[in-house]
């Protein structure tokens, strides 16, 4: 009964900000996608104005879309209502299609996983707030994983949203407790640990065989970076390797991971044995990119970093070129460019890009050291 009242109140609040939902189908190709994570609803969110100025065709909300660690669904509904009333968010939501996934703080438990008792109720509130269509599979199964393909043949972009919360095994605490430098969580090599759950793993294998030229795989936590003790796929190394093995077995190419959670912007790259470099573009947070708890630590996978301040990510695809070009841009609250990486699509297909003057560079060596943040 309490949940029903919360849903009713949330539905009423959401009428304040009608969402521009439509997008799927074989319409014009996607050429501008924006994304971000970590938006605290009690603080101003002026960054939406800067994102809107980039004229994205799609925005991906990568989690921590509100901050509400609770088992009280009435309280969570009120926090969604608070987000719905933020003027800049309301304007943005009315203008740009949004696809969303959760992370821990809109899931309902800090660093939470499958042991969070309100998973089902929290999922219902999430879907109600984001106006998920009544016929959506997300309304009929546990977990928020989803996928869409946009654009015509030859210019298809697949967006895969992974649920890294609802099925994830408990984390293993770091021996000695939390440390500002070393983090909170240790690597857990237990082969019985799980990140996605059996149903989502099977679904992902099928999705990776859907025809697409570019695949953006959204993970609320980082996939490539493994040099910190906060949340990441590397907390479960057998699951991380399982993900890489699945990409290789399905022959999926054109893959770029998009992640959040970390309270800074970062681009990492690694050789995962796929025949092409595996990029992970992190953007965090929309208003949570604090300077607090920052220190310097090298990460061998790091290509670039925005070490301070709020940020959002933009991916542009220039389909007009014989070899389409991906531009990965990290931008700040004013919309100013903080870092840029240009990637020829052929590079993500395991082919050498044409070596012509002025063309985009291939994967360059990672940066040696840059500031990092505690989540």
C-alpha cells in the first residue's frame, strides 16, 4: 500500500517534466550522444543547460541520478519528485530523449547489490519516474538491463544498458578497512561471484550478436580501470574476464564502454585480447565532481582525465567519412572541452586506419599520472 501511494505521488510529480521518449527505429543516424552520472537532487544542476547546448540526439543517464540510500520507498519517491522540479532538468528532459540505468544511490544502498531487500520496489519507482513504456521488458522482469539499436543499416548504433546492481554479489572488504588511497574493496577471485546474473548474461550474449556498426555498452561502474579499490568490474576478476571472453566469442566489434560513478572524467584503454583497443569513457559527476579527497595516483590504462569539477561526456560520430570518426569529448559545467580523443571506427573493427595526413590518431600511450577521487 505504501509503495502504491509512492507510485501515485511520483506519477503526479512527473507530469511536471514530460519526457521526449521517442527515438528507436531506422530514422536518421545517431551522431551526437551525451551522457553523465552522479546528480545530487538537493544541489543546483546548471550543467543541463551546457549539455543541451551540445544538441544531443540522446542522453544516457548512467546512474546515481538521485542520491537516496534508503529502504523507505516513500522517501525515495520524494527524492525523485525533487529532481523532477529542478528547472534545468525539466527543460532538458522535455527536449532530449533520455535512457537511464541506476547505480547504487538510486538503487537504494551505497555500494549495494543483490542483497538489497527493496530491489523490486526501487525498480518500479525508477521505471515510473523515467516513464518507461508499459510494454517494455523492463516492467516484466527483474533488473533494468535494456538495449536499443538506432539508425539505418551501415550506420547503426547499439546502446546496451547493463544492470550492475540487482544481481551483483556482495563486495569483499579490503583487509585493514577503508583507506583514502587504497579504497574500500578488495579483488574477489571467487569463481562463484556474479556481476550480472545468469539471465542478464544470456541476454547480453544475444545482444552482442545483433547487427550494429558501433556499440556503446553502458556500465555504471568502470570496466577497464583496475587500479583503485573502489567499485569496478575488477572487484570480480573472473566476471571481468568473462565479459572480455564474451566480446571475443561473439565477435562483437565497434565497442566503447561508457561508465560513471567515480566523480571525475576519465578515458582508459586496454588490450583485452579482442584484436582492437577497448576504451572505457567515464563521466562523473553532473554536480558531484568535487575536489575533495583528490590525490595523485598513476593508472597504466589512463589516456586522459578531468581531475576536478563537474563534467559530462559527448560522443560525436562523423558518418560522412569513408572511415567514420568517433570523437570522445569530456566537457565541464560551462560546456568547455576538457579532453578529446579521436578514434577511427576501423580501429574498433581490428583494422588499421588509413595513414593520411590530418587523420585521427590511433590509441596513444596512457597518461602517466593524474589526480584521482574517492567516490
